[in-house]
C-alpha cells in the first residue's frame, strides 16, 4: 500500500507590488438581471457593478443564486432578462473570453504534477508543455510552492491544492477572476491561512475579482465591497464597504471593533433578507 505524504499549508506570502487606486472603468456591469429554471425564479432584478481591479464579495443564503450569477457573468449562460457586460462586451462568448472561473473544488488531475496542473491554462491557449511549465514555474516560487512543483495532488494539503488551482486560474491570463467558494472545503485554521494568502496574492497579481462565499468574515476581509443577497429569488439587500480590505494583519483586522460591527450588520441583512 502506497503511503501518501500530507503537507500543511505554508504561510509564505507573495511579495506585494504597488496597487493603484481602483479604476473608474467598469469591468463588470449587470443591470436588471433576472433568471430562473422553468417556473423557479432564482434572480430578481440584480444590479451589479465591479470596477477594474476591484474585489467584490457576494454573500447570501444557500441556494439564493450566487453561483448562477457567476455563470451568467462568465457567459456560460444568458439571463432571462436584463443585461450583463464584461470589459464592455455584452456578448456571451466575449464575456467568457475575459473571465477565468475557479469553482469550489480544485479539479486537479491526480496523474499530473502540481506544475503541470497549473500549466494547463497556457497549454489550453496553445503553448507547448515546455513553454507552459516555464511560464508557471516562477509563480510557484512567488507564491510559496517552489518545493512542491513536482508533487502530485495527493501529496499536497487542501490549502496547497487550492493554491495550485488559483495559479491555474491566474495563468489563464484573463482580466476578470470569478471565484466560487474557493476555500469552502478547508478546515477553519487552513481557511484563515488561505484568506491571508489570497489577500497577498491579489496584491501581487492585481485583477478584477467577483468572489462568492457563504462566509461573511471572509467576504469582509477580502473584498473592497460586499453585496448581501436575499433568499431566492435573490436581490441585493445591502452593500458594505470594509475599512481595510486585505490587510496583511488578518487577525488584527477581523478582531477590530469596526470589523465586528460591519460583520453584525451583514448578518442582520442576511437574516432580514431571508424572511
């Protein structure tokens, strides 16, 4: 029986680069979006705007349509009514060309190394295996995975697997990242470590991000703005603006009285929107 090595997630952080002020240009714009399946109405008049290089979090009750909204933004589906544009393009194929989608599960191929899993993105764009590996390898060093480039997914911790999946998403080279509960499967300690890691990664590789999560604290820590959705059919019931998104000191940030007050406000909006 072959033994499997399990490695704890490292807290190595990417080296930050200077992040410009959030652009006034709209990267994602949705107006009056309604959608459903058969007679089931899922989204009810969603208005959404995400500026270039902004991180916007979406929180809401289970089944309210958060993931459905990501699929619509990405161009994988079209809304029943309303409009969606990404990078100024309303066409579904054009939206898809601008978005990189990271689902809840890492979906790594078990027979490939971590490096080759991450390099799948440039391979899919036509790069040779050698060129794709050369493009991916510097990010492994930058994001604290240099010692695990040759490891198979079964030899990595959950946090490391999610980092590889995130690097694969980055290497797709798309300006908009759609993250659907990226840390939902992780334990509480690893999840906190990964939130802090992702905060540093987004400073190092600035992108426009739409983040779906059930975790209010995660949304408030990682996002420039947080939109609270009601129960199905979903509508926006609150918009919250954290004071210090992606602070290097996560522990200090989430225990700050202002953060606690905002978290209470978000939970109150969730309760009222679920009635």
